């Protein structure tokens, strides 16, 4: 909702100019918004059925799944150096988030489905901004966010979240100004996150975004140590180090390949 409001404000100021789209393009965006909503819903649902460490370990496989999508759907090949650099990224993230693994069979299946949806969403985002439509990050958000907001409100209604919100408001006697400020701050951060994430996807590509997702897990643990004195074992610390090494290796491989393509061109 915050993304929708901010996007419309920017369009009103003339910062965003809408690209003329045909019926097929609108249907593509509608399908993408459904994918976006499903990804959030399935991820949240699976978190209730598995432990957080298990969920994070499964999410660490996103770079591998993204490569498989590109190879099977778009017949894209990668160098051996790229494949090798992904190994420490995945293993490092798994070690960094290692903990109490608990999961039901349905939770495992939903988590795997959530990983697949997340990777498809990342690839689809890149295609919408670099393919024939070539939409900017802000325009894609402007077109996507109203559809996703409507779908999320419908999901909240059918799952009882809106009723829970009504009960909470009655028990608490209304929202305080401090609570409203926290919601506003969270909404603005969500808007900024979407803008940065989409723009980064357009510039560096879907695979690099999933790699950054693994780095984010390691940095989250590091911030937890610094800000909240979260205890971390030797295996978790080693995983953080391996993840950072893998990210540096992946970045070097990508830069070397980019320079080689520029020299060849």
C-alpha cells in the first residue's frame, strides 16, 4: 500500500512517465502481481510450519535454482568459474544459519515451493525491466503495487487477518501515535527496499540478486551480534566467513567476464 501511494505521488509530480502497453502486456503484469503476492503468502505460511533455520537454509539454495531456471527456460550457459563460486555461497549461508531444524512434510513442500516462486519472481522481474517492455523500476512498482495491494487485502480478509486487526483495535482502544509512526516508518522502508531491489535487479541481473540474498543472511546475523548480542557458534561464524568469500569470488568472476566481453566487443 505504501509503495502504491508513493508511486502515485511521484507520477503526479511528473517523475514517472507511463509506457503505453497493449492488452497482452497488462495481462503479463497481472500474472506477475499474482506471482508476487503468492510468493509472500507461501513464504509466510511455510514459516509457520518449519523452524527459521530450516527456512533460511532452504532459501540459501536460491542461486542454484535461479541458474537452473535460466538454463532450462532461456538456454543460458555459465562459465565453470561461476558455478564454482556459487558453491561457497550456498554452503556458507547454510552453515551461517545452521540451527534447530524442525519441519513437517507439508512445511518442507511449501518451503520448496516458496523458494521456486522467489526465484521465478526474481527472473521475471529482470525480464520485465530488460526485455521487450523495458520498464523502469518505478514504473513497474507503480503498475504492480495496486494489483498486489488488492490481492493482499483479499488474502487478509479470507485468512482472518482483518478480523484480527479489528479485535486488536478494540482491545487496545485504537492505535497510538507511536504505533502509527512505526507502521509509517516500516511502510517507507518497504517502499525503499522495493525500489532498490528492482533497480539492482535491472542493473546486475537476477542471479546476482539471489547471491546478495545469501550475503544478506550473513549480514543479518552479524548485525544481530553487534546490536543485540546474539550468541553465535563457531559453525555459524565460519559460515558467515565462507559466504563473504564466496560473494567476493562471484563478484570477481562477473567483473572479469564483463571486461572480457567489452574487450571482445
